[in-house]
C-alpha cells in the first residue's frame, strides 16, 4: 500500500535522527526547565504501560474515542494534535520537533485495527518556539475530524495519546503532579521517542499541555513534563485567549 511505504520511510528517518539515549540531569518539579532534549527512554515505573488506542478500556474510555482522531504522526518522529482555534484549526506539537517554515508530513489514523482510512497530508509550520516548547502547523488538507479543545484546568488523572517509538497510536495515563513557570508535571505516565509534541489531556479530554520531555525512572522516581496551554497561548500570535475553553 502506497501510504504504508511512505510512512515506513518517514519512521526510519525520524528514529535514526533521534539517536541513542541521552544522559543528563533533569530539573525537579517546579524548577526552571533546561533546554528541551529528546530522550529515547522515559519509562515511569517497572512496566511500560501503553495500550493500543482501539483496545483501550480504561478510565478515559468515555471521552478518548472522541479525541483520538485528532492525534497525528509528524515526520516519522513526533506526535501532534489538531486543536480548535478561532483563526482556524491547526496542529499543535513540540517546538523541538520542527523548524519555522518547515513543510511537514502528517499522518492521521495510523492505528492498529484502524477505524478509518489513514490520511496523509502536508502542513507548514507557522509558529515555532523552544521556550515555551511548541509549534503550530497549518494543514494543506483539513481532515474531517473534530479538533481538540484547549483548557488550563488539569485533573488528578491525565492521559497522553501518542505514537511512542513511531508505533501505531497508543494511550498512557498517569497522575498530575503540579504546574508552575509554564510547565506541567505528571508521574507514572510513560512516553518514548516520537511521543514529543503529544497533547496532555485532562479527564474531560481537553488539552492542558504539550508533552516535551521527561525524567521518569523504572524505579518509579521522577516525572515527565510539558508546557501548559496557558504558556503556549500567551506566547502565540495565532492562538487567542478566547480559544481556551476553561480556565
């Protein structure tokens, strides 16, 4: 199948670009974060807890099937989310995944037991920043899906729908820790290479942050983190305060 061959190529390029495991000291919760880096392995706890999206029956089951269609695989190396905006829907991802002006390849509905046809399209990066670490991509072809709404209100449990290691779409969930200095922290919520840029969802399925980096350990210590919607909207010229559903 043509799209499969194309996708396989983008995965190979993306994963080779990520390199091996990065060894470094991560900031603790609510310390000012260092420059973003893609880390190859951020398993939180003794098991790697990903569930293929179409087999998921967990706590977020009542909302996640209405949200997962908006999740997209970007350039074979990152994840993003189509979000609602008054100026028109755009894909939100991590800034370290792309450069301003890039034309990215985006694949929707890359899943096990896919519930629809994959859509492959291109999009142009119209905003990009590393602090906060975010980027916006305007699509050439807008898919017939419902964009995800933005919120600044986290809940005790959070979920991330992502493409870990470039695999078909999966979900992981964990606990909210804290948010400060524009950064949101969460624990026991696994991510891997290519999870960067995935939306952090609250219990209502609204996007409260963008996953960018982590410091999880198999011992259960450490946390993963991303940038908050509030920090991203404040920095963006495209997104407006009115694009936030709930504060």
